[in-house]
């Protein structure tokens, strides 16, 4: 894979990197690895905080990272990649980079090359993760490594099924198998790569069992290739007991299904759905996510900002979102009470659902082929998927308390008891007379966006 990137770089007039020099440079880097930060956070009970950020110009990207590092002290920084790079659309990308890089929705790493990006990486003392959304992350991963960045998000399910219409699942899974094989080789050379799996999926009413099942399958495939640092991400649904249970389930399910010797880190994405437009309810939702991450034992959270509903936040607002999330690492939040009986019940059911979804896959000799066959049959599925390789027959809904349940399971191989519990929970929900399924679904999707908490005004 690295040789392929070297040829790619040379073809674009960039100096081809040397793998031996790259490994030596990473080992000599004074900044801590993401893996070491995650391991220390898990030991101490602290939740790391990481923002999203990505702009098109290297100078502006460096300034943004430095601003966030100086003004909010995040634990990990992000290099979010633009949409054209994610889909390898270089003809379009080259024109935009040349004429209007400010119009890109992220950083075009492959266009700017590893040398500029390594300089960017060295400009901050905080370690960086590359986040992107590409169904084929091979070139990007090699470029990230050449840049000295050893934390990389994505997988063959989570970076294909939610985003892409026509990319075959078999192809994306094999692309990411190559990524994980290279990550495993780097690990054997003494460079530990943090591989994070995007359990958020479409971010629209994703039931915890489905989210965790997809990420666990990707983590299982990565571990087979020698990856030893596995960050399994889950998206905040908004019901505290359910979200806490999901985060706790990640750890126990990792111990059950992943090999000994791997480190498993639960990660929480603060709410990824429709956000409140006004600052006060938006910050309230961010605070709820941070508290949930703390109570659930997350090792890291990806924070949101009060301008989430309005578009890409300005740096000052991004810094404030980081600071708000960091508040919940205070010692006083270690003893916040929660209904442990409710959490235990939710966790047991989540673990049952995950087992019913992935056990048939892991029993097969070729898990990639089994995953593809399961999606074709609908025994694996993702709600509201863009992909023609997923049925999207599953219909989720919120129950009366706001927890995400499954109204229609499609062909998911759930037991009668599992299906019955979802229906039982949803029967507790009191719908308005005459409300259509469409309007119920819309209301569930806009559950937090409709928060109209009053704003505070300074009358002094």
C-alpha cells in the first residue's frame, strides 16, 4: 500500500516518502501517540475531548489547529478530509484547490501531500486523528502515516453503507482490509495505530445494537490483520440510560468477541442528528452528551458546538464546545447517580441484540463474504442508508422516554423475545390521534431540534 502511495505522490510532483524514514520519524516524535493517551485515560477514568475541524488551505488549517490547542487545550485534534478527496475525485479537487480552497469542506491531504501535512502535524503538540468518510481509505491512510499521523477513522461498513450509493460492500471491505493489514505491519514495527470505527452510521435514529454490531464486525476484521488499538464509536441517542448502557456494552462485548491482547476503547460522538438552533438548548445537549460519556465510561468523546445547526462553527465557538465538554471531567461528576437497574436492563438487551446480529457472521470461515451475504439478505441492515447494497428495511422509532427502539426489524435475525421487547417499549408511547407514521418519524428525528428552551438575555 505504501508503495502505491509513493507512486501516486511522484505522479503528482510530490516527493515520494520513505517508509523506513517515516517509521523512524514517528518513533522519534516527542508528542504522545493517540493509543497512549487512550490507554492512560482508560486507566484514570478521564474522558478525552476531540473536536471536528478541517479547512482547505494548509496555512489556515495550521492556524485553526493552533488556535484550538491554545484556547481550549483539546486532548486530540482532528484533520477532517474534504468530500472530493474522500471519493478520489482529483480532477474536480485540483481545480478547487487551485482556485478556491476555502470552498472545500475539509483538508485535501492527498493534494497538499505528506510533507506539508507533516509540517502541519509538527506545528502542534497535540496528536491528530484523520477523519474522512471514504469507502476506499488506502491512499489517505498511507499519506496520513507519511505525515506522522497514527490515528485513523473508518471501515468498510461505516464509511460505505451510510454514505455511498453504488460502491460494492465487498470492495470497501477489502479496501479496508488492506488498511488494517498495513496498520498491523506498522504495529509489528513498533508504531501503534489507533483504528477508530464509525458506529454513528447515518446518524439518524440508529439503534444501539445495530451501531455496535457494525463497529464490532469492523474491529474483528481489523484485529485479524494485527491491529491492537481499537476505538469503537457510538453516537449519542439522547436517552441517558440507553446511551450509558451502550457505552458500557462496548467494553464487555469487546472482551467477548475480540482476541486477547487488543485494547478496546469506547468512544461517544455527541449527538449527530438535527440540533437545536439556539445556543442555550444546543449547549444543554452538548452538556448532556459530555455527562453521558463520563457516566458510560467512554474513553473519548467527539464534541459538538452551539452552532451545529447553523453550519461549520467559527474557531471561537469550536473552542467553547471543547471547554464545555471538558467541564465534565471534574471530580464532582464521578458520583452523579443514575438508575443502575435501568442501565443494566438496557445493557443486557443491547448485548443480546448484538450477539443475535453478529454471531452468525463470526461463525463463518470468511467473515467478509458473510457480511456481504447478510446485507444482501437483510440480516444485517442500516436504517436510512444511501447504499444499494443495504435494504434499509429497518424502521426505528423513539419510545415515550426518548429511547431509540425498532418498530420494524425487517429481516434482522432477532429472537421473538427481542422483537417483543421493542414493540412492548413502543406501545408505551402515546401518539397524537390521527398522527401519521411519517409525522411520527419526523418528530422522532427532530426530537432535540424542537427544543425551545428560553434564551438568557443580559439586561444590565
